[in-house]
C-alpha cells in the first residue's frame, strides 16, 4: 500500500513542533521590546555602551566585540565555542545567567517567546 505524498507532507506539518513556526519574529515589534535593552545596548550602529554593541551580532563569537570589557565568563564562553545565532540568542535572552554563568549582565531575561522572537528579528536586520 502506498501512502500519497500529500498525506506525508501534511503529517510532517502537523507533527512539526510549534516552536519551529514561533521563531519567526516581527522586527518592528522587536524594536519596541528592544527599548528594555537599549539602556545598555545599541543595535543600529557599532557603539558600545554599558553593554557591547549588538550591531552584526549574528555569527559573532561571544565576548569578542572590540573595545568592550567582557566578564571573564563571557570571554570563556566565546573561547569555548559560543557563537551568537538564533538558537543561542534565544537561550541567552530567556535566561542570561543560565546560558553564561558568571555573566555581568544584570537583565533577568525575556519571558515571552514572542518577545524573544521579535528581538531576534530586530537584531537580524542589523546583522546583514
């Protein structure tokens, strides 16, 4: 008995985790959420503040932005292979202290998945 390809494709869509679809964010909504971050970070230009610039963050090794003094924990995370991509940013934005134990970032994290997805979409537009 052969199963039609359409049935298999539909099954794959139904069985895919919802998070795969939830990861698409809205950059405009992310700009609003990013206001919480803008006290310490800039994304639209390469300027460090209390925190490092997040301009071109995607693909950057953690703890390596020039002229910023990172915590030893963040530097070690980068030496250990931590690179910023959607998955690592998602983990970090949800709970910075759990992702990089010893980070000096005091922000407790974003709890809403939509906020995290939107901030990532916002950051991605400055990483091209």
